C-alpha cells in the first residue's frame, strides 16, 4: 500500500514538473513566436514596460548567445585586449610555461613529502633497532638466569646430599629439580 502511494507521488511530481516547464517555456518563447506571425495591429498595444528591446534586438542577441561571441565584450578592458591580441604561439608557450611551473611545484612538494617519509622511516628504524637490542639483552639475561638457576639447583642438591650424609633429616619433603 505504501509502495503504491510513493509511486503515485513520484508520478504526480513528474506531471507537475512537466507542466511547470511547459508553462515557463510558453511564457518566455510564446510572445516572440506570435509577435512575428501575428496580423494584429501592434500600434494599439501599449509599449512593453519590462524591457526596451525590439524583436530585431532579440534575434541578434540570441544568435550572439548561440555563437558565444559578443562584439562589445571586453572592448574597454585593456587586459582583455592584450590577451586577444596575443599570437597562438605566445598563448601555447604561456600555457606550456604554466604547466611547467605546476609540474615544478608538484615535484617540489613530492620531494618534501619524500624527505619527510625518509625522516619518519629513519626514526622508526632507530626505534626498531633499540627494540631489537633490548630484546637481545633480555634474552641474554634470561639465558644467564636459567644457567645460574640450574647451577644453583645443582649446588643445593649437592649440599642437601652432604647434609643427609651427615645425619640431617628434614621432616618436610623437598623436591629437588634437576
């Protein structure tokens, strides 16, 4: 049920948008279409208060918009005149120089990033070496402690054996590790 309501709302939205577009198109283009083809005497019509352009100006403007060229555009701008007077070779050479500058900036930025990555790598390598040295020291200490413990157990067993030989008897049982 909810799916059908959503579908109807979607269709209704499409219809409203299409009607809006058609009416907007008719309001904008319609008067110009009928003004050319109308046989009604326009002298009785009051002048348009919205704009002071005639139908001939409208057609010339629409052609200029389609051609994307305005004859007066940038006429009074000295920078625009300077750019328009440049030769194609000058424009291409300027474009190449700009691309070269961008490439150089990119290379410089990349070099800085590589230098930073190298510093970070060096720092982590030093930390890893410290860790490895610490691990080796710890392992050596563990092995030394293990050897000393074995020696101490042997020595304790020897002293216990001697003590029993001389008549010492312990009431509690002591386990001897080998």
